[in-house]
């Protein structure tokens, strides 16, 4: 690609190396040739004729200059134009390139060639003609060279040629088919030339051509119009950036242009560059002092003298570009005075202070001025991030201007913003205040911003009728309510209390902020019962953060928070774990609640005791049992702090989780999971595998020991704060390592490691000390011996723990064997009982089916009965038979006994004194005796008991 700075007009593209010799005086006056061309069909002969005509034209243009030859050259050019007035065939474009180059050389000396050259360029704007579908691909290189050549031809010192080139390029994007098509040809596709322009890098050449037309307004506007079309493509925009298009265009913004097209087209091209390429690269090109100054001047001109709707839109477009430039810290916005102008303009309507920079400015309440006002607020937020601009923001009363909107909405007047516009400006101003306030704390306090915000928040919770529009980005979720105002006001308070500035926090607390914030929490919580959305969750999370910042390290403020605050915190901790994955912000709300618990409750015995009474520790352990890694660290930290309260350990020991899980078991499970995540080496039973480094993680093993200053913690110390093992150790220390309920043998194996955590950590530190010493020094014999003893002590502790773990496992193994034996014995007894039952059943079946077996059983029964009788016979006693006469069953008798009357000869014997003695009773006596007899029989049966 040739440089545009070269003075000569010759172009670098090579001409066709081979040309077909002329068959006749091409396009000459030969009547026969002319008739042959007119009559012949458009076949191979016609194509050869056209090629010969073009080659003849090229040779003619290459001839020496003379007046007669010039006329012939012009005639042949006109005939070439006439022949291809309906489109240039793709196969002939190589010769067309040569012809254009030759014409460009002659235009420098002979102006007569300008018109035919313009006509040829005009033909390049008509769709090219292809014979086959594949021609577009086959001739793509030639076409891209031709279109790129148009950019190089901008060096031709002719305004007419340059303008025609621009028109030709613009026609690529407004392609019109010719009225008549060549026979046997078809026009190329509509986007073909656009694609070839991208391939040939035309956009870059055209940007460079701006230097050739910088003093010619009309030509410059045509070039900008062509670039405006070219910049619609991302490929072209990247080519343009290579030529520093952004900075070149910006430098021309202040050129004299009565039509206003220069600023308009330049801004459109800049917008296309920003949208289609790297925004950072465009901004870097615009960040020079000259470009920023040019932007400022054209912006001021449009601001003070632009009264048309179009001027205001263009002013806002430039303000957006200036905003993007202001985001670049390297941009000289302050040095150029642009920052001061923008800050003064942003506070123009709120702070009634005359400023010479804006003399003669008259703002209306049109939509364009409304958009400019929002853009100015936005740029204040961007400038606040630049430390150099903070002083300007303070001097130009930005804080009072923003606080102007921190007040209840008032009905606007006839010539002011509409209700929806005012609400949008109000929310935008409060949002920017949250960014600016931390950098202007002194101004914030002097303007009594805390008071204004607390009064405004009181209005947000009030019952005053207000129907928010909720139309803007900042008004999201605020339609028909004041939640948007509350949301951004709390953001301001969050931003200032996060500084932990004593003056700001004291000022807030003196005005009763803690009580009011608790009311806001209750208000938002009640609203959340109706609808659970992200805005309400954010309001609650921000309020909890503000309370945390206010109450931390201040016992009196914690007491103010205590009872009411704990009642509010409990429902947050009881949150359904499923909500944590909703995506609305419940996880952030839970973390804010836990942080508030840590800051506002822990350390105040009144609040701690009330929290314990509300079973708060149980709720924390329920959350801990979820074993979510992001929650464990903060919950364990809270529990460790809570254990300073002597009542806490009892609550922890009492807690039971699912399947009757104890707190000690839960903590030990968390330890095992943490070691698994850290890659600590253990065997399959959980025992220590490396007695020299028992608790070292895999990451620690990969790190090399680097000598550190004495006041810098080593990696072994830093590692303590990067995992939860230290907190688990402290909690188990509070619970005690003895008599912990609900632990298995595996838990005791892990507990043995936890119990010696500090000893192992001390061993790690000594190991690092030894390594550092050996890298830089050579210890003396006594020191080396001492280090060796220390290392051995650490190893011995590891071995003793490993031995204890082995003993626990062996004891567990023996216990399992004993349990197994007991279980086996029970199984044996059950089987034996089943065998006895089965045998009894078999005997029963045998007696019922085999009479001999029944008799044998009877004999055995009689022997058994006889053997069971007492050998001592009762004197004078009656002997009763136990046999049942006439028994017809084949099974043993039931519980039946027959008692015979006492014989008369035995009257006076042992039963003579009883009611059974025989006599001659009367009728009444007989009846009475009968009743008594029955009773006596019952008693006798009872005494005898069951009879086998």
C-alpha cells in the first residue's frame, strides 16, 4: 500500500502483463469492424473484441503526449465508457485498473481527462457483471484491488474526481441495477462490493485521505459521508482504527462548517467505531489534550448556540462520548477545563450560583435537556473515582446539589419536570450520591446529610399517598410505592458507614438511627410476606449491614439493638435453605444477618442471653448441619465467640440434629471434610499417614519455604485463617474432649488428631524455622542438637497419636467381635427354639396318628406323674385317682379334676370339722351347705392347681 504522502500520482498496482494483440483499430472508424461488432452475438468473438479494445486503449494511453494523440485518447475513453455503460464484466477489471491508473497520471497535466476518468469511476459503482456463479470468488482478488485503487485515487488533485470516488463508494450501499443487462451476464450480488471493500482495506485508505482534503470543506464532507457508510461494518471499523480514525475525526470537529454536517457525520462515525470495535482503543485515541479540547469546544458551542432539536441531540451524543473519555484516567479532562465545565453544568439548576462558564445559558425542560441532566449526573459519578477531581466536586457544591433531591416528592409546576421525570432525576441523584459521599465526608456532614436521609426514610415508610412511576432503571420495583427511594437512600447510608468514620456513625446514632433501622427491617419483612422480590431483599441486607457497622465494638449500641434486634434476626436465621438457591439474593440476606448477629449481639451479655433463650444456638447448629462451605466459616466464628458465655456450651451439648446427631459428631465430620478438601494425607481408617507432618495440606507440601521477616507470618500461620480447622478445635476445646456423646470409633480416631492440633501446628512452625535457618545459616552444634530434639518431639507426638488411633481401632474391632458373638449366640438360641418347636409338633403328629406311640406317651406321662408325687403318704387320707375314665381322645387331658365325696367311714377324720362333713341338715341348711360346698370345691381346685 503506497503512502498518501508521496507526491507522485503513479499507483502501485501492477498492470496486466499480457495483452491480446489488436485485431482491428479498436473502437476505430472501420465500418466493417463496426458492423461486425454490432451484428455478432455476444459470444466468444465479442469477448475477444472487447479485450482487444481495452488493450488498445491502454497502449494508446501509454503513448507520448501530443495534441492529436490526446484527442484519440479521449475518444477511446468515451467509447470504453459507452461500451460498458451497463456494467463492467469481472474479467475485464484488470484492464480497467490499468486505464484508471493511466488516467490518474494524465489528470495532473491535462484536465480534459477528468471527465472520462469520473465516468469510469462512476461505472465502478454499477454492479459488476458475472458470467458464472463462481466468478465472484474467482475474481475476488482483482475486484478487491480495483476497489482499493479507488482509495488511492483520492490523491488525484481534482475535486471532481474525489467527489465521484466518494459517490461511487456510497453507491455500494444503495445498489441499483442497470436498465439493460449484458447478454449472457448477470449482476453480482448486492453485498459483493461491500465485502470486497472490506477485503481490500478501502476504509483505512479513506481515513488517510482526510489529510488531502482537510482544507476543502465540500470534499471533506463527501469523504465523511463515505466513511459513515463504511463504518457500518466491524471489519472496516478495525481498518479505520489502524489509521487513527478517532483522533483524526475529533481534530476536525471545530472546523468551520455552516451546514453542521461535519460534526454530525463525525459523531456518527465515532459512534460506529465505539459500537463495532474495542471501546478502550477508541477512547485511547480520543484521550489526547487536542482531542479533549476539541470535544469541549464543540460541546460548548452546541450548548450555548444550539437551539434546534437536532442540535440538542447532537450535544447529548458528544456528551456521551465525553463521558466515555472521562472514564479513562489518562485523559486530560481536568487540564482541558472540561471537568470543571461539566461539574458546574451538572449543578446549574439546583445551586443558584452564577458562573461565568455558563453565561448566557438557558436550559429548557425539553426531553433533550432532561437526557443531558441525567448524563451530567452520570459523569459526576465517574469523576468521583478520580482523586484529582474530588476537590473540584467539593468546590462546586456537588453535595448540596445532589442532596436537593433527598426530600419528599412535590408536585411540579407547569414549567418544570413532569412527575415521572422528577422521580427519575431524584433516584439518579441519590444513586450518584452513594458514589460521591464517601469522598466528600466533610461536605456530607456539613450539609446534615444524615438528617435529610433519615427524614426521607421516614417518609418512605409513611402512609402519605405516593404512586411511583417506576419507569427508569433506578425506579425498578418502585411502581406505585416508595421502595426505590428507600433502596437508594439506604445505599447512601451503606456507603458512608462502611468508612467506619466515627463522626459519621456517631451523628447517625445520636439521631436514633438504630431504632429507625429496626423499624425499616420490620417494614421490609412485612412487605416480603406479600411478595418476595430482589428489591426488598436488598433493602433488608443493606439495613443489616448498616446496623453491623454502627454497633460493632460499641456496647451501648448493642444494648439498644438487643431485644428487638434479636427478635428480628431469628426469622432470618430460620430461613428455608431452599431459598438460598433462588437467585433473588436470599444468600446475601442470610450472610448479612449472620454478620449482624456477630457484630450486634456477640459481646453484649444481655443480647447473648436473650438470643440463647430464643434457642438461637440451636438454629445456628441447624444451619451448620447443612455443611455448606460458604456458611461454615462464619457460623463457626460466631459459635466460638458465643462460647465466652458460660451458658453456650450447655446449649451446644444439648443440641440434636437429624438421626439424633450430636454437635461433637457434626464438628468432627466437618473436620474430616475440611481435611479431605485440603488434601491432608490419611490412611483408609483415618489415621495419621505422615507422622512428621500430620496435618499439612497438599498445597503446603507444594510450597517452598521462603525466608520471611520476623514480623511477617509464615505460611503455616497464614494457613490457620484460610480454613476452619482452628475454629473446630476451639469449639471442641470448649466442649471438652472427654465424655462426648454420640461418637463412633471413627470419630474418636479423628478426635485424637484434633486434640493435638496446636502441638502439630507448633511442629510445622519449627519445621519452617529449621528450613529457613539451613538455607541461610549453619547452626552451631548445640542449636542443631536443640532443633533435632524439637523435631523428634513433634514426631513422637505424631507417633503417639497414631498409636492411640490404632488402639482405638483395635478396641473397636474387639468390641465388634464381642457383639458379633452375642449376636451369633442369640441366633443359635432362636434356631434351637425353632428345632424344639418343630420336634414337639412332630411328636404331637405321631401321637395323633400312631396308637402305640400314644400309649407309650401315656406310660411316660404316668411315670412322670408318679415320680413327681411326694413319697410321704398322708395318714388316714383319701386317695383320688387322676385317671379320667372313658377318655376317648388321643391327646392329653385338659385342666379337669373330679373330687369325690368323703366316705362315711371317714367322718370324723380330717374333713369332719369342715363344711363337707355329712349330716342331716334341714332344707335351709342343705341349701346353705350346698352353696358352701361349691365354694369349698372352688377353693380346693385353686389349691390343687392345674392337672397335667
